[in-house]
C-alpha cells in the first residue's frame, strides 16, 4: 500500500536505529522477513535495512500483508498527518458498518467532504478506494470468523455478506480456495504437481482443480518438492498423470519457455492481497519482450511512491512465468533481483527479445 516518500526514508531509518519515540505516529516500520510492522521505537531487535519498508498508517501496512507487532502495538499510535487521520477514521467507520453496502455518498455525508475529495484523500493514504478497503476488510473478517464458527453461512452473514454467492464469487481470487476448505486450514485440498525439464532447469508446476497455484524453478527435484510441500502442509498433494489439465498447462509453459508460444492464458488459483492483485495484473499486461521498472509499475497502479511495495509483490509471486515478474528491472536498466536467480531472469528476457526481432 501507500509508502512514505523515498526522500525521507533515510531520516525514518535513523529514527528506527535510534528507537526514537518522538517518531511514533509519523510512520510505521514493516519488516519483510517477519511479516510484521512496528512503531519506530519498538524494542525488538533491529531489522536489516534491506528488509524494511515504511508506511504512513497501520491500515496501509496491513493492506500490504503485514501484521501488527504484539510487543509495541503500533495501532495505539495517533497519526500526526491530518489526511492520514481522516483515512483512519474512514477505515474505522467502514469496519463498524459492514452489515450493509457503504457508498461514497454515505461517507461524504458522514465526514463532511465532497465525494471526490474524500476518495482522493483515502487513495493517497491507503492506495485503494474505500469500496476496495471494505471488500478486503470484510474478507479478512470472514477468514477470522470462519475459523471460530462451525458454520460457514453463519460466518458470512456475521461479517456483512448479503448472500453466499457474494462471498463465493470472490473466494477463488482472494482466498485461493473455497471458504469451507479455508475453514479447515487447507486440509482436504487436492493439489497435483509435476516436475519437468525446461530451458531454465527443473520446472515444478502445481494446480488445484481451479487452476495453477505454484510454478517454481530450480536444479534439484527434492529441494523443489520440499519447499512446495512446506507451503501446503495440510493439503492432499500427489504427482500428476498424463491426460489431466495440469499436464496440458505444463506443456503450454514449456512451449512458452522455448519461444514457441509467446502468448498464453492459464487459469490461476492463488491468494493475494488487494495490492498484490493490482501489481500482478500490471505485470501480466506488460507486452512480451518488453520490460518495466518498479517505479513505472507503481505509476501504472496509481501509487507513484510505492516502488518498494511493488518489489515486495514481485518477490511474493507464487506462479513464476505465468505472472511475469521477470519483466521488472531497475530504473537504470540493470536486472535487479529474481527469486529463481538473476541468470535465469536474463535468459528469459534475452529469449523474449530474440522472438520479437
């Protein structure tokens, strides 16, 4: 979600190093390696600078997928920025009125601001619209409720879904599985996978009956299998056999990597935050053989200061190649990082460049 401006990040980092309590409320510190965000003065061990991102509000950090630190309790801080304070009040109002649809006109009347001005303030702080925040928060509440209740139906009405169809139409893209399966912690989920040779090395592709859920690249089958099974510990995982949809999807990917099928469209079954979805959609829109920088993608999704958050979303992409995060490079044209190795990234980009010449 909305990052603070890059120009003051060094000042923020110095506040973190000094555990300066005077900075509490001006920004929040998110740590990629732990998935947690804190106050600048948090007494926890100092993180590595490369793992740190800064956010303007707790809501912005949480929308990017981070959890509040239980030690310093960052949500207890009051923001100094008046626009951030307004956005927080809107968030609280939305959270307390999930039982019905909340329109921009309703919020405009409640907060005595024009719909345009209110929307602009909220998107500046949160990076998404009030409606998108309501949808994301309602789904997160459902995910909590469904673990505590015996009935999925009871949980969905508790958090304000007007019908089960409203929930289930969102579930595949946001939960990555049906609500009932999520309630069981993924147990009973059937995932098939296979590992094949490819121009990039060994290629593991896995899928549910809804679509591809994982694409990994490596050198050793055992390491690929171990990492994949750790990701889905409660699922029923089995090797794929010829003749299934996964077999056809794998063939499509291999043809693509060989330059025989530049364009393809595979069904996906992946979990994502609202921000990740926007970044991943932007990646899929990059033409074959072209690249974009992190800051360009941030501009495309309407968050020009969120280049670091874009990099985060690329790093958490679970389906390499299908969501082409290899097409993101640094501002100066250098390769930048790649989960499966910089040499593979370069090989992918060179192959695509050759095909369009």
